[in-house]
């Protein structure tokens, strides 16, 4: 109960994001080292397909489809989007000579990060904040005094509640740019 919300939830979230980036860098390094960089070219379409399949959850949530457990579909969405994002990041590679791919990778990382906020942080952080508040009030101090003691936890939870403001538009833009990329690849590939 003494650990802050930041320590309990934000740090594990950061670890998942860092793991995604480290896996990407390691895989890209391995492909270059083994001189099989062309494998990365195929990971983009595969990763995109995995992410598209993960949006079955969104269809279920909006009641466009009726089958499947929302909880299981959410879990599948989270992990499939994470794995698909790693594949796309490997596909993009680490190149310092082009601005557009770096912007696309940045958008992808922001979309994944905002999704991880929803997955790992918000619900648990909100529950922890309410538990801490209750424990402090149960010790005999007023609710206002307890809220003052939990000021930074309160700010953290309030900021995390805004995760969809970032996640949905970035995901939509990423989808549009991905579609443009796919169309131009089909049009101009030899």
C-alpha cells in the first residue's frame, strides 16, 4: 500500500513499451547481421494483418458483431496489436535517411503506448487510488486531508483518464498512412 501508483503501474507499462522497442532493435540487428534484411519486408504486411484482426474487439465493443467474449477479445486485441506493431517496426527498420518512416514509427509507438495506458494503467490505478483514499479516511482523517496526501496520485490518475484522446485519432491516422503506404507500394513496386 505504500508504493505509489507511478511505481506500481507506470513503471511496468514503461517496461512493456521498452521491451517492444528492444525486441525490434534486436530483431533488426539480427536480420542485418545474418544478411536477411529482406525478411523484414514481409513482416510489414503480416504485422498489419495481425493488427487488423485485432480490431474484431472494436467491432464487438460497438455491437457491430455479436460473437465472442468482450474480455477475451480485448485481451487478444492488446497482444495482437503489440506483436503486430513489433513486426511493423522491424519492417520499417532503423534508417536515418528518411523522415516519413520515422514519423510513421513515432505514430505507431504513440498508438501502442496509449493503448498500453488503457491496458495496464487506468483501471488498476483508479482502483488503487480509491483504496488508498478509503484506507486514509478509515484511519480517521477527513476526505480532504486524505486527498491532499494523495495529490500526486490524483494527478496521475486524471492524466491517464485522457488516454483515448490520444489513442483513437493516432490509430486512425496510422491506419490512413498505412493504407497510403500500401497503395503506393502496389502502384510503384516493380
